[in-house]
């Protein structure tokens, strides 16, 4: 068994790579399992503190330290002599992968537990509906524009209208806007008369 690593702290408070750690790294690169175990024992606590500060999830710290040393074992041949920097870089990558995964997980969970789409609101705005129906009848709209506006007025979201019409969401939005523009022209002409 290799002797334990004594951590060297620089004048700025940062932990430095010792010549003993570099020698252990070279021995581990040559295939010495005990040397890698000594690196693990020597830097495990440092990486636990680093990962704990990065992720702030104490339940994930041990897993991320394990991932860091797994990555270290896999990339042992490409390691440089700055053992501390190399291990901290690997720990940072493990933390980043973890946070990306958590972000994806949270987004997926949010989409799963999202409230169901609201049902169309039925109100007794009879005068308003009569006015809208009259404007729609008087406006020179294309069939697609008329259908887009009718679906929107019925309370359907634009995504639902797009799938029902077999068009993209942006295309339905464009149809709605052009229809509203034409309806406004009818209102302006009616107001001028």
C-alpha cells in the first residue's frame, strides 16, 4: 500500500499538487492499483467539499465523487502532472453533467404535472358574440382565416388550432393576424359610413 498523501496548502490557501502525488499518478498510469487507491484516499475529502459546494445536494455528493474517480480511472493516460487541477476539472464536469440531468428531470417532471389545458370558457356574452359573428360574416376572409379565428374565439389554444387545421403554430398565428387586420378594415369602413 502506498503511503498517504499529505496535502500541501499554498500561501493563497489553495491545495497544491505535491511531488508525492505526481509520483503516485505516474505509478497509477503504469498500472499500480495501490497508487490509484492512495490518490483516492488523499483527494476524496477535497473533492467531497468541492462537489458539495457546487451542487448543494448532500445526497448526490458521494455519487459525484465516485463519478469523478471513475472518470479519472478512465482518463488516467491523459492526466497531466497537476493532479489537483486534473481531479477538480473532472469533478467540475461531473457536477455539470449532474446539473444538466437535474434540469432535464425537473423540466420533464414539470411537464408531467402541468395543469391540464383549460376547457373553453362558456360565457353569456350574447351581444358580443352577435357582433363578432356579424363582423366575421361581413369581412372578406379566406376559409383558413375564418377557421383560425373561429377556433380562437371558441377558446382553443393556438397549438390545438394548428393541429386541427394541419398547419404550424406560426402559420395559424399569421392567419389570425391577417383576419384581424381585415376585420379592422371592415370596422373602419363601417365607421366611416
